[in-house]
């Protein structure tokens, strides 16, 4: 373990402390498991110099998985709204470029740090806590900053699937992107989760028929 890597217990304590202060901002009961993190980060391209943005980085588990896959010369940013988590990430992961702010203002937040387009956006935001207008706003921002060949992935827990806001989010995902794939469920997560990955490029354009 390198000197820059924190122990998971430190991430968990920081995450749970932030939940107690503001449960509606984080919208989770525990950090993502390493298995979910690896699956979500699988969309990181191997193109040298790729730019990857994470939305709702929380305790940093997915951030670590992204770093493991980031190609040479790549740039990794994390957009996080919760102040406790921002401080935790900056303290525990000095290699991570943390941008404090709302994912609904993604394009402007990135513009301020000199980024106009990104190759992948990886997300664990609590979609079912958002009104439809907010869901649409964030997805529109993601679509706007992705390169034409870029990919978006997001973690969805199985516990939210019975709710109307999940299905409305699923419809918005389909209407925003040309292709949406589902991976999982990952049972070794609390609670079990799926990962959706989406692209502006259709399956036909990707050579899938």
C-alpha cells in the first residue's frame, strides 16, 4: 500500500459521519464496494491523456478504481457537493483533483478548471432523491461535456428499482443516450447494485449490427 492510499475504515468513518450530518445529500447507507467500483470504472478508456470525471465521489472508493485504470497522462477529476466529503477527499487523496459543486452545473465547474470535454463520466449520485427536472439537468450536463465517443456509467442499487423516480430516470437515460447497457447485479455490495453504462454512439455505429 502506497503512502498516498488511505485505509478503507477511514473512508467509511468519513462517509458515515457525512451521512449523519446530511443524509439527503449523499443518499446512501454505505460506500460502494470495490467490486461495484471496478465495474463502474470499467468505462475508463485506455487512450493516453484521457480525461475522466466522477460525480458524487463520496468516500473515494470509486476514485481509487478510476485511478487504477487511468492511462498515462490522464486527468482525473471528482465533482462533490458535500463539504465533509470534499475535505476528506482532498486530505486522503492528494492526487485527486476535487471540484466542489453541484453536478447540475457540471459544464461550468469544468470550464473553471480548464476542461471542456471529457472521455468518461462515472457517477454514484442518488438519482431517486432527485426530482425529474434535476435528473434531466444533470444528464443534459453529462451529455454536453462528453466527447462523441465518451461513456457515462452510473451505480444504481436494487432497492430503488420499485420507485417511480427510478423508472423516470431510466427513461431519461434512454432518451439522452443512443445506447444504454446494464451490468450486474453485484451482490457483494450493500445494498446490491447494478451499473448502467451509456454512450452517444449507437450499437450499429459501434459495429454491433
